C-alpha cells in the first residue's frame, strides 16, 4: 500500500506547481521545433537540412495539436 499524501489532496495550493510543470512540458515541443529549425538553417549537408526541417515541422504540428487539445479540454466559463 502506498504511504504519504495523495497528489490529489491538499487543495488548490498543490495544484499550482503541477499547472506550471504542465505549462513547461507544453513549451518543450515548441522550443525543440525552434532549435531544429535553426539547425536546419545552419546545416550544410542537404540530407541533414531536410531532416531537421521535417523534424521542426513535425514538432510544430505536435505542439499545435497539444495546445488545441488543452484549449478544448478547458471547461467553459459562464
């Protein structure tokens, strides 16, 4: 049996770090996409340029989909 406090107990104060951590995790694909784009621009080898260009596009698409899912999952106010 697990010991210690549940991550779901403790009220809203415990949720704040989780939200910030989630936001940080959501930013990673965008940061990685930007880095891949930069590497693609700097690559002198055509195959590597194409590879990092595709990676940047793929990571940007993933980040867009995650952001859209996050927006759609938010409960509407009103």
